[in-house]
C-alpha cells in the first residue's frame, strides 16, 4: 500500500476536486463505485450537501452518509490506514456557546445534519472496534470561485453575490444578521493537508476562519463595489429552515492554529474575484 499518497473518496465534488488539483502529485482519486483505498492516508468526502433531500428522497442522506461509509470502512479494517473523515459544522446544531469548539455538545437538526453526526459516531465506534486510526474534520462554510452546484441551498454566498451583481433583489433572512464562518476552499484544503501531516490521530478538528461574519455585511460590500441596484428585502426564514437550520455559527479554531495553520485567502479579495467572474458571464 502506498505510504506517500492520499486516497481521496469523493474527489469529484467541490472540495475534493480542489484538493486533488492542489495536491495532484500526492493524491489518488478513488472512482465513485470503488470502496477500497490505495494508500495509507484516506481523505473521505463522500456526502450529501444539505437538509432538503427529505422532501424528494428521504433515504438518500442515510444511504450516502452512512451506508457507503460503512462499506468503505469494511474495506479498511484489515489495513494499516488513517481514515480522515470530512464532516461539517452542521453537526453542532443550534448552540449559544459560540464560537463552537470541538467539545461543544452536538444537537443537529435535519436529515443531513443528523446523519453527518451519526457518521462521526459510527466512524469512531468502528475504528475503536477494529483499531483503525482516524481524524474528523468539521468544516465551516466553504466558498470559492469554482464552487459547483451553486444555489440558495448550497454555496449561498456565491449565489447571492451573483444576484446582487446582476441587479436582482434578494431576500435576506433576519435582515442579513445571520452569522457564518466563511473559509476559502484552498485554505480548507491546506488545513486538512496540514492536519494529516502533523496532527494527532483519533481527534476532531474544527476547520474554519474563526471569524464571524454577517451575510448582510458581505452583500452590502458587493452592492457598493458593483454599484448594484439590487434591493435587500428582510424576510423571516421559512418554517422548515427554522426547524433544521442554525441562525448563527462560527468555529473555535484553536486546535488547527496550534499546528501553525493560518488562512492565506482574504475574503474581500476573493469576493472581488467572484464579482469579476460573475460580470464576465453577463
């Protein structure tokens, strides 16, 4: 088994494809239908992406986030591997203890959020049972100019930036006061790579900027930068959103900073890039 490379499961998605591009000489992209790793280090990104699948297919979060994970783990139990599992801040759910640290109690809502937390617990139990080393990465909101499947449900930052650039009115929940922790995909990939190289195993790591930012603050920057005619309309979140989503979240990143990690991408310069790319498409 290759000791120098990383087997990437889910390498065709937004984060996985960026990771494989950044570290193309150090990665092996595992085909979608394959479960067996080809190297000691594993980066596992196979996952659904939001809480709304319950309306169209209530089984997809369970099948994708749990069943496929166990199928992959079954191919790892007799091998000397380190299973690096990519999770999400969604597992914390609503909490008043911000920034959320790795020890913050988890109370997720919604099928995506719950199955991601269940996946973490299944992973820990399985790895303890079969003596497999692991790490869990809980990612903040990831953005980048090449984000895929941009919509209000996923990559809402890019989606709303595009609407403002195109002079379209946008709805902002709670007058844009909702707080998120945004981190550029390149920084996310660099943080995961650093953790795989330096951090202790059998631990959970928050990966984010650690900086709370309001949606409205960013949208106002885009409006002024582009002299947009877009109007911002404050609306109440829909009932389902209130039940499964979180109003405010940002992460305590003490653990990754203790490894020497510092984000390199300035959010305002990256928003400028998103603006320019959007303009080119008009």
